[in-house]
């Protein structure tokens, strides 16, 4: 089975976030980048599990510059067979999805996996756009995926229950928590990643659909009042007089 896993870089959650040029551009100075956790922990690891069971090949793909190759090598160290980098700045979700879809269309993948979203933009748009561009079925926020010959059986958490979906391959799936367990690359994988093939592809010409006007930081968290767990009267008083419904 040929599986394409979409990965992206995200700032490490401990990074200090700041903006430049009048709050219109993210300041990358001093920022440590990692593989987006939803792409790595769930989409990539589930792809590797399928390969280990059924055989095949796992290719990772990202849209980005040469500076992203350290992040790509991390994903290769976990176990992907090869990598593709579309040589362009991922300026918006539509642009990124078109680049990935064009590559997938030319290489006949059986399954395309993405994380449910990136932790920096939380857009959750890429998977659906790729599926639309390829005219393939799309299942979002899947927590379980089983391959049954030429079809997939998937589970999704919905309000009040669990939904079971079956689709025919090829298909596109976005993966959420529960799909797989995080893997830590070992020394053998890290060494092997250095020599695994990384193909650089020229981007497709496409207009951006989004313009970023500016960024703002969230409001600072308010102070937290600590209450003795045995003092229920004080808790009731605070809930009546100071608690706010958001």
C-alpha cells in the first residue's frame, strides 16, 4: 500500500511568540520548530503501523523551504521511507493543499493521511481541500482506522456517541487523538534518516486565497484565587458573586 502523509512544522510549545513589521509577520528569531504533533503522533505513526502489517511504502510530504529539512529528517527517523518537499512558502491552506494534491495525483497513492490540524493555526482545512482537489472521499477527525482490502473502516467521535464510517480506497483521512501512540525515534532510525531520499519538487503556480492582515496576542490570563477545599462557604460565595459565564 502506498501511503502519503502530510506533515508541517510548528513552533515548539515552549517557544516565545512575537510578531514583527507592525504585527503582520510572525517573528521566527529564536523559535525552535518541531513536526506538528497531530501529523507525527497520529497520521505518520498509523501509516507506519499499516505498512508494518500490510507492507508498502510511506512517503511524507511538506510544503516549505530548505530550512524545513531538519523537521523532515525527524519524520524520516521515525520510520517513513522517503520524503518530498514542495519548494514554496506555505502561504495559506488552499495553496498548500493544491501543491500536495498535484503531487499525490501524479503518484497514485492509495491513502493520504493528515493530522487533524496544526497547533499553530488550528485551521483543520488541508485534508478536506486535498480530497476535493483529488475528487476522493474524505473522513475528518478519525480516531481509528482499519484497512479491509480495498476499503477503510473508520471511527469518529461525535456528540453523544461514536460514528463508524466505511469508505473505498483511495481516500483522504485526517487523524485525531486515539489513532496511534507516539513513537520516539531510536539511534538506528536517526542514522538511517540521513541517507533516505528527499525529493524537492517545483511548486505549481496558484494564487493565494487568504491575506493575513495582522496578528494579536491573546489577553493575559487573570489571577487565580486558591480556596481551601474544606471551605465550601467561600467557594459558594465566589461562585455567586465573582464567577463569570464566558
